[in-house]
C-alpha cells in the first residue's frame, strides 16, 4: 500500500478523454486538445523570448507558429494514415477524421521542418537560428502533449507489475492483452524524458549566451535530435501500438517499428551535425538558402 501511495498511477485510471460536463456539448472539449493548446501558447511565449535574446526579427515567432502548428498537425495525420492505410483503404474519408485519433510525431517533425524551410526562405531568416529557438518549446510541448495519451487511454506499453503500472480499462486494451489490467505508462516515460531534454536545452541556451562561440547555429537543434530520438528508441520498444513495416501491431513480430527506424536516422543526423560543427568547425548548410 505504501508503494502504491508513491506511484498514484497504479491506483487510478484516466477520467476519460473529455473535460467534465462537456461530453454532450455540440463540440465536446477533449483533454488532448486542451493540452495541445496549452503547449502551443507556452511555446509561443517561450520561443518569442528566446528569439528576442537571439536578436531575431520582431514578431517572427508569432507569424510562424500558426503555420507551423497547422502543417505539423496535417503532416502528423498523413504520416499516421500512410502507415495504417490497411485500416483506411475501404473507407478513405475516415482519414480526415483526425478527432478519432491517429497522429504521429515524426510526421509532425517532417512537415514542420519543411514549413520552416519555406518560411525562412520567404522571410529571409537563418533556418538554424530559428530552429534553435524553437526546439526547447518543441521538447516542452511534447512533454505536455503526451499526457493526452493518458486521458485517451492510448499509447501505453506492454503489461507490467511494476509499482508505477497504469490501469487501462478493458475497452482500450488490444484483444491479445484482454486479461491484463496494468501496463507500462510509456506516455509518462516520454513526458519525463522530454522534460529533462527541455531543461538541458534551456541550460545550453543560457550557456551559449554567456559564452560566444560555444553554441554555433544548429547545435541546439542537433542536441534535440539526438536527445529526443535516443529516448524514443527505447520507449517505442515497450509500446504495443507501433506503426510497423512488414508486420502488424500489437506484436510487430518480424517487422520494423517505424518510430525506431526514424529515431535511429535522426540520431545519426544529429551526431553528424554536431561533428560538422565541432569536429570540422564548419557552419551547417542552411536549407533555406540564408546565412546565419
């Protein structure tokens, strides 16, 4: 009993995906949506402050963020549907029903990156400088947004008896785990990991302001890529709902977990970027065609 008191996730379940007393509204309010909106507002404030310290154009972040959020969400949905097409092929219009769930962070990152490249080209802004002031907010936003998985009773891991186990209601369990009640709270693992990464990025940013030359343009972005992706590799290995190639969840036996493949790729890109900056001591090529 004392152990469960230390880990309350073992003693309660999600209160549901909707905010209390809104279930019967014309547009019910979902916890996931509220968390994402909160993350966006915090990110707007934080990134604007960091952009000012980096002496970027005034109002740049407030102009960029609506476009970034819009296309990131679209990209996250397209990415998810592409790898789950077997569930949408017979009813393609269901791919538009994003409110039913189904987005992928790597799709958001890819679409967001493309949006940022085009935006920086349009506004004649240095891509890496802008991305560097965004990545702390991205990490914090992921830490906040992952709690939406808790309220939706989704994105959990394999069954476990560990003290911090999470109860999942029967209707949210895959058939093969129908007799299991407690699972790894992988959303919590990723939330904590991203919160730690957020702290590291902020610390690096402050050190970079005090020590000119310590953080060349793009260094923080590379640290984010490596840091986030390393965490995602091991957390994804616990999940029972991965996007797969060559197999189907929940087991993904004999297949490749897409998120792990993407994460290994991003770790490699981030490491190459850091080597380029600190080993070769050369600036990263700017995909928007601008110079820092």
